[in-house]
């Protein structure tokens, strides 16, 4: 879970802070197409990992909800990683 969360978080940051500026300021929309597709794949893998740990470790609804919502916050998956590392 931690690994895919970090990969998904990094892909989100790349999309927001590198691909989107390249699209709008450098006229390179294909960067967003590629980065967005990869980020979408990583997000689906993140959801699968979330379902897996929910079932395997018996995560409560609040924790699952927090883990889902934090994926939409820039740098949020790094907060999640620090919490998971403490366990």
C-alpha cells in the first residue's frame, strides 16, 4: 500500500506541477495526455491496494475514507505514508 501510494502521489504531483504548466505555458498538451493516463492507472492500482488492505487488515470505514480522500490532496499521500510507516 505504501509503495503504490507514493507512486500515485508522485504521479499526481508530476501532473499538477510539471505536465499542466507544460500544457498551458509551453503548448505541449501531449505531456498531460501521457502523464494523465499514467496517473489514472496508478490511481486505479491505489484503489485496488486500498480494497486489498481493507479486506486483509480489516480497516475501519473512517480509515478507508481518509485514505481515499487524502489521494486528492497534493502531497497527501506523503502524509499517509508517514502514518502507515508508524505502524
